[in-house]
C-alpha cells in the first residue's frame, strides 16, 4: 500500500529573538523602534493534548499586505506539589516549548507576505538595535522539525 504524504509549503519568514523581557514589554519596544502596531491577540496558541498556551501578538500591515506575529517560545506551568510537602516552596515548574529544537530562543517573529531578503535583514538590524534584545537572526522554517506549530 502506498502512503501519501502532505508537504506544506512554507510561505512565511521567521526571525528568532533572544530577549529576557516579558512578551508585552518586547512588543512595546518593537512597536516603538520598528513603528509596528503589535497588539495582543484574543487567543494564545495552544494544542489539544497540552496545557501549554503561547501568547501571541499580531500586527496586520494592510497597505503592504504583510502580517507580523510575535510568539512566545516558552510556557512555564506551575503546579503545587501535594505529595511531598517540604521546607521550601511546594510549587513545581515545568517548561514547554513551542519549537522544542530551538529552546534557547525566547520569541519568534513570524512574517507573512514579505519574502524580500533585504526587508527581512533590515528588520533584523532594527531589532538588534533595541538595547533590550540580546540578538535576533533569521531562521529557515524548513530546518525546523516542529514547523507545523507555526501554522495558524
């Protein structure tokens, strides 16, 4: 029996951002320095078999037919440890990643509708000029095993 595979074409650019700030503060700095209008989306990215929810900020640049999404790569889930009470805090924290193979990346900037290499490099230069961002760089979405997590 022959198996059919579905190979989805990636039609977006992806930038990885290393930053210690909270997501709302990063969105503020990106809005300020890149003249974006990122707003927190009504919903977070979540998956059926997981408790993780990844905050999402969105900016639709309609005149240029471009959509920007700032996505948190980490979700920290806190649970109380009722089994083994101890001297210290009874909270247990677990971390889930949207893209597990890129654990060191704090945020992703997904750009739909802009495939021009120079425009992406210009955005990266502006992001790296923000003093609160450690670094940012382009990521090839085809190199990701979990690229389907970025389809929404």
